[in-house]
C-alpha cells in the first residue's frame, strides 16, 4: 500500500499509535506539545513549507520569510501561549541568489522582532528545492494553555475574523487576477491572532487555528474532544470575494483564524467582544452538521490533506 | 552572487549577524541552544536529512529512522545533556510504500526508547523527495552544559573512539564493497557518545561532536573560543580501514565521536579513562596545526560544507 492511499491523517494516526506520550507532557494531536516546567509550561510546534507545495518559486522572499514564522506563531496563538524562541532549518539549492536568501531572512527577522521571538539555532543543508522547517518554542503559565480535546457538549463555537480570504488570495495569485491586493496579502502575510486568543482564553474550553480549512479544523476539535458540532452556514463570516464559492472558502484552508469553544454561560460576554462571531454549538456524537436554513448541507472532500 | 559562492559557513555567519540572542539564552553557533529554566536548562537542536544528500534511496528505512534521531542525540551528548523530547517533520512522496514508512518509524521509535526520548509532535507534508527534519529537546542541570566557546590556551584535546570509520563505511556502501559490515554500521547506525560525555563533562572546558570531520569540528571550537590547536597526527586514533587515506578519515565527517578540551591539570585523570585519546593541545591564535613527526601537515578543503 502507498502513502497516498493511507492519507495524511491516516499516517498521523499510525505515528500516534507507535509513540504515546507519557506522564504530564502533552504530545501529538494538538497545535503544540506542552511541557510543564515549574510554574510555567513550554509550548513547542514545528511546521515545514515546501517549494511547489506550500509556495511557488515566484513568491516574494521577504513575505515567505514572514509566513514561515507566521504559520508557527499561529499554532502558539491557538494555545494562548507567548512565542519565545525559533529554530530555522533551510534546505537550499546552491544556485539560489544570496540576495534572495537575505530578503527571506529579513522577512523572518522582522516578524520575529514584531512578536519578540529570538532565533536560537537551526540547520542549513543543500537540496534541489527549497524546504523551510521552523520549530517555535512558546511559554505559558502552567495549566493555562487551551487545548483541542476539551470542548464539551453545549459549548458555543466562535471564529475570529473572516473565512476564505486566504484561499481567495491564493486563487487570485494562481490565476494572475489583477488587483485583490488585500486578499493576496491575507494569503501571503497571515497575521497570527494573539490579541484575540489572549482575550478569549479565560472563557475558552478548546481552541485551534484554521490551517486545513474551517470544517476540517472543527472536525479536529470534535475528534480530539469526542464531540460533534452544529455549524450555522448563515452565521459564518465568509470572505467578500465573489470569484470563489463559499464551499471553497470553507475548505480552502490557511485562514490562520481561530476556532474557539466557550461554555454557553459566557455567550453574552464573548458575543460582545470585537472580532468574534458565534457560528455554532458543540453537540453530542462525532459528526459536524452544517445547517443552512434548517437543512443539512453536504460538504465533501473538504479541507487540505497532503496525501 | 549565488549561495554556492558564499558557502554554508558564510551563510550561517550572515544569519548570526542578523539574529543575535539576548539575555541568558545561548543561541546560534553551538551544538544546541541553551534555555535556562529554574534550576535546569533546556537544550534544543535540529538536524535535517535530505534524500540524495545525506542518504540514498536504497538505504534501509529502519536504519534511516534510527540515524535521523541519532544525529540529534549526538548534539545533546556534545553538551553533556540528557535527551527528552523529539519532534519529527516528514516530507514524503505519495508513492512511497507505507511499509517503508512503518520501518522508518520503527527505527525511530526503537532508538527513542533506548535513550528515553518521547516523540511529542511534528509535521507531515507532501514532497517529491524525502526530507526528514528532527528537533530534539534535552535537559541539564543549570550551568552544566559544555559549550564550544570555552576552550582555553593550554587545555589538552581528546577524542572518543576512532576517526574515519563512518566515512570508510560510506565509501564501502557507495562503491558496493563486499563485507566491511562493522564500518557500514558505523555509517548507517552511529552511536551517540552519552556515556563518554557524562564521564568527561566534569573536567571538560569545551566539547563538540564530529559531524563535519575532525579537523573542521576542531576549527569550530577554535573559532568560537578564539584559540588555536596543535593536533598530533601520530596520536589520532585512525580507523583501521585500509581502502581510504588518513586525510579522507580526517575530513570525511559523520564520525559522531566527541572532541573534548580539558584543563591540563586533569590530564592524568582523563588519560586513564577508557575510550578517550589525547590528540593535541589548545594554543593561542586561531589556527589549527596538524603536526606529523614535528612537521606541519597541510590539509586543505577539509570537511563537509553543504554549499
């Protein structure tokens, strides 16, 4: 059997079966691993960007440098942690222009400075394509990180910002559409949602960042928490882009917005917060039902999987 | 200007200029970064293995799984730390057999169990070639990690094990030589030198593991510490392989032995320890002189650089 037949999430399941975390550490299956340390806990996450898969040769190196840290920052934000230290592994072709790498590094450095992150190490190797692997270490007060597996029946489901703009920006770039600068920026230079994460964390039972697509990432919460969800189509803050469908917006991924579950007693509190939209409710069972005008909408093959 | 013209160490120098670690953390330029945490310090290292650069398609996946963690373990050993938690990023072609990946994971798991390491996370992406990026977190008592930049004029220089066997094994594999199983094993399944590291650490002023080649890794200590070295050719414990030259053994790399600097007052103490050989002395100035029968041997273009 080939990897392509097992699928990315099938592979991750196999890895989890082989490697079980023990004791107080929290391992595979969340945005970050959690390592308790005295009165703190460390959060560790890693993300790889591959040329031809996550980005194309023509991308501005400065923005790629920013994004390669941003996608990791978003994982720390999704646990309501504070980012601290980064490690950068670069696999590079020897024919690449030094100026390209310098621009890439300037982008990485600028976003690192914006979020008070220090680069502490990494690795450089030769390669025929560009691979960028970043490990980011964050910190939190002990027990304060918001996980995926703690959503409960009856919680309300919120989302930050809008859904689908990053995918719309990707399509605009891919198809060479003129204009749409704001959408393109959403795809090329995503903004990790720390501000919203810190604001909502005291009320949150579970949280995740949207990298694979709203529906798929909601499903990750459901699977880890052993719950289901009802999502109300009409409440979803879809992106204003008119050239892709709403289904594509739900499934495109790379929004780097947050999905948050909150106990229903805090509903009024969080509804009054800027930047959040209530889009559904946590239910018993393991399924997600998207309801549109009271009817269940079928959404299939939705969300990004690498294999 | 192309990356190939700047060279790997030129690129790392540029990165260090752009990113300076602040405060009590110890950053780029050592085997691991050091993060002080209460009465402990965390050690973090990352290493990437690239198909066609670090290994070839025919390699046994079980052994590759072992080696991809072993090279990181060696970095923790070189600081005299205890390895704890690993993160594995795999970029895979979708046509790869699942059984191949399972064998790879079994190798990774077995060596993780041998060294009490838990896999806590990672990332899976698609790719046309196999990229394996591992981040390993270790731990030490605060202030006990042995760095590279603390060798001092007058220290003696020791090395563990023998030098050149891994490169000999690589050549035997590359050229399809029959036999030489022990040498091939040294290349495919290197053993991190924790036992030796812990034994020598109380006396060590500086330590590094040999990944780029004995001479080049000695040079890393010299550059970081602002010192030079005299290395005595006749004292070097060369590998017994007869089909490569001693120059190749010095430069081939991937020995994963340790180079240790020790204050001269502990010379007798460490000479009596099993598994160590005194090969030289730390001197003023920034150069390494390899002496053979009292004469300086010229060794040029020595050691592995990716660009």
